[in-house]
């Protein structure tokens, strides 16, 4: 199976859902980071843009918690392999569509974006995000030194996919490693 097959595979999203569920269970067991109070379940639904036909509805759920202490109500939303923070589409689609723009023919890119129901403007926005925003984040600035040789920032999504994919013979494992790494990303407040 190649990288691009994962975006259309409902079983892969169930796999990611189970990983996210394990992370959520662990987060739910911790006290509120703000006041030490108990955390209540406060899951919410995401749009699920980019989920393949046949993906269960639960794949759209974002695990989250809020503090039950009066006056606190701090929200804790644990890391997710399915969703990049601040993005409407599922993370694997954002990574793969952005990466293919650097390697596939325009016809194959068009076929993939049509299959995944992603507009040209959305792809353009993602490419801009990967080229201009992501490299300027604290997240990337503190982590880019781990990659030797340095990654090409103009094709960052493809470079990351190649690096994490080359760490293992199992394509699925490489994609999972990349999504785990990206799950720690938090947008900088404006």
C-alpha cells in the first residue's frame, strides 16, 4: 500500500481513532493543569472533511475534557493523530495532498483531490501554510535541528513524509510516526 491509499482507507482511520482514544484516556486520568481539579468529558464533533466513504461517524469525534471546578472550566484537548489543530480537514489528507503537489503529475493530483473532495483553493491554502506559516512556528524552529541533513522547507510536507517513511519498511508505520510527530503541533495564539 502506498501513502496515498491511506487517505481512502476507512480501516486506517479506525486505527488512528484507537490511538487517539488511548491518548485521551491517559489525559482524562490527569488533573486539570490549571487548578488540579477533576476533568469531565467534553468531546466535540469535527467536520471530518477528507474522511473516506465508509469511515464510521465516531472518526469525526475530537476527544476533549473540561475542568469541573467552579470558576475554572479549563479545557484540555489532547493531541490527536486524526486532526491537526486549527484545521478542518483530517491531518493525513493535509499532509498527503500537500506532499503530492511536489511529486505527482498535475493529472494525478487532480484525480486525488477530486476523489478526496478537496478544492484547488484549499490545496493552495495548505501549500501556503506549509511554505510560509509552519516554518515560522516555534514548533518547527525547535524541531528542525533533529533532521540531518536539513529538510527542504519549500517542500516540507513531502520531505517530512519521506523522512518518517524511510525510518521503517512498513508504510503504515511511517505515516503513523509522522502523524504522532505532528500531533504535538499547537498553533501560536494571535
